[in-house]
C-alpha cells in the first residue's frame, strides 16, 4: 500500500457561519434550542436572520473546520461537500482552498443557495446553531471518487450529513471504499438530535465494523447508548469501535482503544468567547496526533490544545499557529 | 426648526469587508499600497481574492462604520448607500438595520455585485484596503430625499464617494439641501489619493462654506494643503471650516474651532489587532459628543475611546458597549 497523499479526506456540510452575539432573552423569545443544532428551512432562516443582530460571516461546517485544524498543523487534506454557485459558495470555496485544502466539487446551480448556519452566541460563550442546509443537502454520490478515498489515510465523515438523503447515500458508498483500500474510517456523531433520528443506522454501522474511530461528546454518547450513565455509555460504544474519543467540555476528554483508556483535562482558556467548533478542533488535534503516530494521551492533549484555541475567539476555524501551541504544551 | 429625527444621516459606500491576515512579503509581492485604499476592478478583485488567505466577512464602508458607532451610542441615524440584490447586499443591509440604523435605499439589480473591500492585515495591525466598488458606484441622486436631510442634525459624507460620478452628483445635491434646512454638514477626506484626484473640488466646497465639520488624518491634511508642515496644513484647513478635526494615529488628535484649539492623546490599547475603522470610529465619537453638546475636548476623547475599541479586534464596527467605555473614561 502506497503512502497516502492525504492525511484526511472529509465528507461534510459546506456551510458559511453567520455569527451574532445575543442574550438569553432572545434565545427564549425565539424558542431556540440553546447549545444545540437545529435544522431550519429557508423561510425560518429569513425570519431569524431579520431578528438577529449584526453578524460576521466565517466559513464553517463541522468536518471542514476539522480539516482547517489539520491543515493548520500541516497535514494535507481534501474536502467533499456541496456549495451553490453564489457569493457564500465562493466564500466557502475560497476559504477552504486558501487554507491549503483540496476541494474539487463543482458548485451547484444557485436555485438553492449555499448552506448557512445562523449562530447565536450568548454571554456564557455557548453557541446555538440554526442551520439552513441549502445546497449542502444535495451532495451527490457521484462526488465520491474511489481513487481519492484510497489516497487518504483516514476518511472522516460527520453525522450531520446523515439527515439529507443524497449525502447519506454518498457516505454509505464511501465507507466501504475506504475499508477496501485499507484506510481507516472516522465518524463524528455531531449532535444528540441527529442520533435520535438515526440511532439504528449508527449502531448498525458500528456493529458492521464500518467505523474505526468514533468521536462523540458526552451528550451524544448518552443519546447513542440511551443511558445517562456515562461509564455504561462509554463501555457500550467502546465495545463496538477500535477507538472511541469522548469530549466532556470543561471536564476534558477520554479515549478508549481496546483495553487502553486515557483521560486528559481541558486546557485552560484565558478568555472564553465562542464555543463553536470546540469538538471539530478537538477531532483535528486527535487525528493529527494519530497521523503522526503519537500515543493516545498525546493525541488527546493535542485535541484539547486545538479546542482551547478555537473557543478563545469568534469563528470555528483556528486563528493561531496550532503547532506552536502544541509544541509549547508537549515540549 | 423642529428637533431632528436623526442625529446623523450619512451618504457612503455600502461595502462588505473581507478581512484576511497576511505578511509584508504578500503586500510586496502583490504591489499593494500598504496602509492605503486602492480601487480595484472586478478582475483584479478576483485575482487578489484567489491569492489571499481565508477571510472573515464583516460589513464595512467608512461612513456606515461611523453610523454603527453612533448607533452603539444610542444616536438614531440613517444611511444612504447602494447595494446589489445579492448575498453580500443582504449581509450589508441586514447588519446596518440590525444595528438600528434606518436604511431604505432599495437594492440594485445584481448585474454588478455589491461592493467589497479586500483588507489585508499585517502583523503590525496595519490594514491595506483594496476596494471593488461594484453597485456602490451607482448610487443615484434620486436617493437624496430633502425631507430626510432636513430630519438629520448632521449630514455626513465620505470623500471616497467622490470617485464615482453618480454618488458625487448625489452629494452635490445633498449638501445645499442640508444647509437650506439649517443643518450641519460634515465631510471626511477619506484618503490621500482621493484628495490627490479631487483636491480642487474639496477646496472649492470648503471655500463655498459647504462644509461645517471637516475630518482628516495627518496624511490627508498634508495632501489637501500640499505641505508636509503639519501646523501650516492645519492652519490652512482650519481657516476654511468652522470645525476641523485631525487624527494622528498613536499621536492622538487635534481639533480647531475658530480660535479654540484642543488636543488629546490616543487612548491606550491592550492588544492592537486591526486598525481598520480607526478614523471612522473616531468620527463617530466626535459626532456623538457634538450631538450631546459636549465641549470639544470631551468630543475628541470620545473619538479616541471609540477608535481604541475598534482597533482592538478585527472588523471596523464596534463590538463593545461604547457608552460604558466612555463613561469609564469621562466619569
């Protein structure tokens, strides 16, 4: 097997974030699902946008954010996602390419616009996401190229992609291709509500051995295992995947690989601003560590350092030199 | 004369900023005019964008930024500028309205897109602006409503608007309307290169008594007076306008009103990030102070506080509560 061209190839939603500060009264008045991700349609997106404060537009998308972290750490990556032929699509495509990530999927006609996520950030730095999937939900399976999948050490897919039918079909096609090429597959559970809708699918994928590395946070793992007993949930999921990584916000993270279990605390953050992208960047650090052949504890620490950077500013993509931060931390 | 509905009505370019970090090598390689504003065409905008790093999109435009500062300080304002019927136009219109500013000019057909300013920020926090004026240069004189002008205590116009023909005609129509309604007019010189192109026009406006308040920085005032002798330049300009305000970056600012001359130092900034909008927010603080009937020294201090806030983060619109900062400073 040849040395892979890419560290990670990701399939994810191609989203531009629209980030605005707000207060808890607004979250309540608009009946928003605080801290979660809610899918909204075009009409609701228009109404909510008209009511929210001035925004800043920064490229986002869970898996794309993870790749931005990996690219910041000098790992070559590629992205598969669907934008429309409009200005937000140009912004997304420009930003991901300017980050050094290969992105070859052509823009779709702009009858349905590029996806956007209206993100309301409260003073506690919690982010409440309202996603209009737009063009992103029409990612066709034809964008899956067996050669590109074989060219990546790890295929990474986001659970968010399971909602729309076409991307789900694309992922169902991609996962076995990665395994057939002798590559690893990684999956992030993304959101407790997504799991609620597709628990059986996700459990089947795990049972079939389609997932080598599973990322989740503690709410998601509880939803997957349908238990509030954290240890029971971890045990259940760890039995189904070779490597399980669970983030616990300010309580750090754990990983279980066979009989090995590792735990790290969260890294200190001087000014907590916006938690958007914390999980995405944690995954970036872990995947980078795995690609570099680091031990599990170092991988988790790298994840924690990357997450700490991204929550210290608005926007879900890193602004600092992550390698320098990791070197300062790991020596 | 009735009490005005608006503190300030501004005529300016309706621009979305695309802000990316860069280094001096890039500035040199692209032959950019470091620290200045350069007008670029659609093709150059496309090329430069393709070469610059990932951006963040934040509404901008000099006079619009000034209004955002005034609105943050609870002064009711209105804006006249031209966007196109496209996604960046929606972003601009949303942001200015969400800030509480009245903006009624309908979007123009999207054959020419909304203006954008590609802003490269170097590690010294200097910003280098490359503006594609797009729809903004087609602001028709028909958007000038005599009633709206009479409704504002101050009509504020940016020198940048002098480049394209239609906005220039709009401003030429607006200035005498404000004076006829007994309102004040304020003008910002915007940029030394703009002054180079239209020095005679600007000097004529001043000589005719069309400008009550003139804003400039030290480079602009030198360009206007065609002398590097700062005091000579100030004396020349001050003789032509009732109130002259000149900002000097880290050296503070001065104002001259008849025989009165006031000077303030720059306010301290903990982390200097991006100087975009410094002059715009200085003007906001000064105009707010004037509307509140403050003395000239307090007006300048308010300007300095507002400028210090906006250069401590990316983006040319305030993120903090300016009134709280001013209260802390002035007591």
